[in-house]
C-alpha cells in the first residue's frame, strides 16, 4: 500500500513538472497561416493557450487561474467576496484504465485575486481527501459537497470545516462518473437542483428536506430569469423545462410530463476547428466528417443561460453549451412563445469559441459577479471515462501521448472587447441587497436573494413587501417574492395580489410560490383566486392551476378535483394542461377518465389519449416480475444494470427519451442470445428498430457503447447482467451462461468497432 502511495505521489509530481516544463513550447495562433501539426498534442502553457482559441468577433478571453494554483477543475462557485470555490477532481482517469481513480485525491479550494489584477494569486485548501467530488453549493455558514455516493454539508469557520453532516447517503448510488448526479444549483425557488438526478434539496433550520422532482440531464444544470431549468445529455445540445421545476412529478405512473425535458435546441451539429479523431466512436461512419472533425455532440455538458449585463441585448436570452470532446463552446439563441421556449444555433458552420488545442476541455460554464462568462477547463488529454473507452480511443490517446500530465487546469472568463468587467462583492447591508434584487445582472440578483435568506435579515421584510407593490422592475418583484418566501414572511394577501398582476412572469411566480403558503387557514382564498383564473380564460396560467391543485387537495379534495374537471372542460385538447391534470391523478386515472367521459367522450382528445397512455403503462407494470427476487438471483447483474445500464434505459427498462430505447419486451433482448452478447460487448450504432418503432438520433443517442473492453467487468458479470435483463420486467428469455459470453468474445476477438443493425441481421 505504501509503495502504491509513493508511486502515486511521484506521478503527481511528474505531472506538475510536465505542466510547467511545457511552458517552453512555442505556440502557433489558431488564426495564423502557419500550419499546425495535429499529430501531436503538446501541453500549451496557460499564458499562451488563449492564442490557440478562435472566439466570436468583439469578444476576448482572459486567463483567471491555471496550474499549479488549480488542477483538474470540474465545478466552481463564487462567494459574497467574489472568491472562487473550485472543485478539483484530481482522481479522474489517471490512465486509460482509471488506475487509482478511487483514491481520496479530490479537493475543494478557494482562489482569490489578492492584488486585484484580474488573476487569482492565492490558493487556500478548504477540504481534502475527497473521492471524485463533482459539485458544491454555498449556503448559510457552510457548503454542500457532492462526493458520491454521499451528499455532505460542511459547516465552516474561517473557511475551515468544523462539522460535517450527512445530508443524503444515496445522493448517487448508481452509475459511473459520467452518469452520477451533479450540479447543486441553488435555484430561484430556494431549492437546490441537480443534473442526472430526480431529487431536490432544501435546508430548513438544522434539517434537510429531500423531495422527488423530474429526472434531468447528465452534466450541468442552469436556470433562466424565471427559474426554469436547462440541461442536456452528452449527445444533446440543450434540453429544458417550460414550467417551474417543482411541479408535475407527483404521479409515478406518468412516464413523462409535457413541458418538462423538452428539446429546446434540436440541432446537435458542432463545428470544431481542428481534427477530433480522439472521440470514443471516431471510427464509426458519420461520427467524423471528411476532415476528421466531430459532426455532432458527443460530450455536451455545462449548459449555461447567460444572465449577465455585459454582453449586450443580443445576448439577453442565450444558452451556451460546452463540448470538451470537440474543444469548443456553442452559443444558442432562445425565444419564448407562450409556454414554449425554443432556440437555434447562433451561427452557421462556426462556434462562439473553439480551440485547436486538443487538451482544452471546457466542462462547466458560469455567470460571474462582473457579468462575464466563466469557463472551467479541465485541461487534460483523457476526457472519456474508463467504462466506455474503446480500443480505438485508447490507440488515439497513446498516439498523441494524451495520458499525462494530470495536474493541469485553467479557468477563463469571456468579456466583450473594450468593456471593463468590474468585480463586484455582495454587501451585508439589507438596503443595498434589496437594491441588488433589481440588478440587470442575474448573478447579482440571485446572490442578493440568497444572502438575505442566509443572513435571516428580518429587518428587510417591510422593504421587501414594499417592492412587491412596484411595477417598474418585474425581476426585482420576483426576487423579492422568493426572498420573502425564503424568510417565511410571505402573506396570503400579497400572494393573492400578485396572482392578479397583468405581467405574466409575475403571475407565473405567484402561482409557483403557492405550495409554500397554502395552509388550513388560507386555502379557501386560494381556491377562489385559482377558480377565477380558470374562468378568466388565462391559458398561460392553466397548467399551473392544475399543478397547484395538488396542494389544495389535503384541505379540500372536492375543490381540488373540481379544478381539474373545469380545466379539462376548458382545455381538453391541450397536451400541457392534460399532463398537468394527470400529474395529480396517481392511481385515480381510470376513475377520472370515467368522470370526464360524461362530457368529453371523444377518445382522440389529448386528455383522453394521454390518460389512456398512463393507464396502459400502469397496467403493464403490474405484469412485471419481482425485481427483488431477480436481484437475489443475479446480484452482480443487478448491480451492473444499476451502475451502467439504467442511466440510459431507465429502471423500468422502458428507455429514456433522447438517450436509449426500451429493453422491456425488446426483440433484441428476448431474441438470439449471441446477438445480444455481441451488442453488449461491442456496442450498437445507428438507428435500431425495437418492436416496430425505429429509434434514431435525436430521439435517442446515436450510439450504445459496449462494455466488453472494460477490465473491471468480467465475462461472468456480463453473463449475469444479460440474464438479469432477459428475465426482468416482462421479459422471459432465460439465462445466459458465462461460457456463452466467452464463446462470442473469442469469435469476435479481432473486432473493435460497434455493430450496426444491418451487420447483426446479416449474421442471423
């Protein structure tokens, strides 16, 4: 053990030396005419790396921090003083096998610009010895730290932890590094949301509340000015919610709710400025173009709704998305029409920012206190996790010596040329904080709200209530509303008044805040106000009224059901209203269908079609085999399914939109066992027909990675996994023996690339 530790320390020292020694390497500007040798990928010194980037005209990139002051950064947050709290995932993929990945080398650090020259010059260690940390959230006098499988809360004093509390021991029980929860976004509604998760968190005194919400995304989560969430998966540009995030996740029988996990920007094309053969599926037809450049997202992450005030009006509703595999950052322009938020790429055939440096790995993007856009660059050669590394990618890594060094990392900020990005700290003065609630910089509004709540500034309450009555700055009204909610000081008359606002964003937030204020003494007033909204034909409010009826039900079930019936009568063909209504009907879907059949018998109406879909799905689940019994029979298979497969195919085997098709009742699962083994060993690429429906990108990811190249997964594990899948849910295809896996692997021992459906069908 000691030998291993010494070796690991030597490796880290060597990595740091390489980062520094490479500063002698000359660089060539990406915009120059001098040819660049793409057969090598030297470490570019941090102070020269910007010259390797091409950015949109009118903008420039500034270096804020680099090794050795920061290494392998993956996430960050600003505090009230403007200091950067950074998550260092030093243990990620030390080599193509992930050797030593489980060692406690991760850290939380603070970076500060002491001399105010715009570059961090002091590093302070806060928390050490973490295993693959991935997210943080500053709240009150402490910090949430995501260290799978746990979510911890550290109380701090003078930037040092003095007490650690376990918030959730099952924060990330399943999945590999690429498929575990992350984000910890402290949102407008005072809840903390994650990507790759269906949980949200909130601190209430000394207790932590944990609630179910919609499952969202893969790496990174952001919000717009109205608290709606945006995210993506690795092959999808941008996904998002049309409605506030706390609603609509209460009916477990309902697989999806219209208005959540919508494809905000459907175009997944990317435009690297260098060849990118070092992607996992670079050998697959269509992955790279004729110039060996990636065609579509394969590692989309870190989506950010820009909410600063530095870029100008053209950037008022823009989403930026990082693509580390292609060394670029994409810009999307969004537009809202009614409920719907849709967008398109800002440019044709180019990106907002792209680099010719293969080690430039932007993984997270942030709004800054100065209005700038901040970029966290992991800066390393290997970005793909070991579970899915193909021999092809291993060869690419070896060819250009991408494994080392490990201890690099950079943080940049992007600003318009000619504009001064002024660092802003958050005051402790309640009057100044209330003024900041109306700032044109969304980051400052968020921080002012959080500071007022964390500091429990009760003296600010009268002034916040006064803000609710002004109409000149709706965003200030919205933040004042949620600040009062966070201080438990919002009153019924104030919420009711905002429900009558002529400004839809204010009405939206008033509807969203109702679950916090409805109680036994106030519910009758809210029933009256909600009924009036329905009667007034406020179509924008209609789904929200349906969502809110859930919170009326504990006090008056009849009134809540009457709301749902009235909404159904008024909007029977609205998919959004229909799904919002159904979200209230867990295990009551059939009785509600019988009720509305008396006045809406047309089976082609949205409400009836969507109700029947949920009823059918629920009836099908009752036929499923006992998962606990199967887990006992195939323990390794069950564990491997949970860690590797369910993140795309879902726990119920019915697939996840934009990720993967169903396994339940699939002819590929229940058919020829050798075909199934081949797929799992080497993967499947391109469209696939499952039970008469052709699944292809963007409905699902274009590729399913194989796991046959993983040294951690044995043939016995694979046999158990496939036996578990072939006998789960409504599958009944029998057991696969380890000798079957060994036999197929031997026959295909020279194969490296994924199968296509045509290849598999030609074999049978």
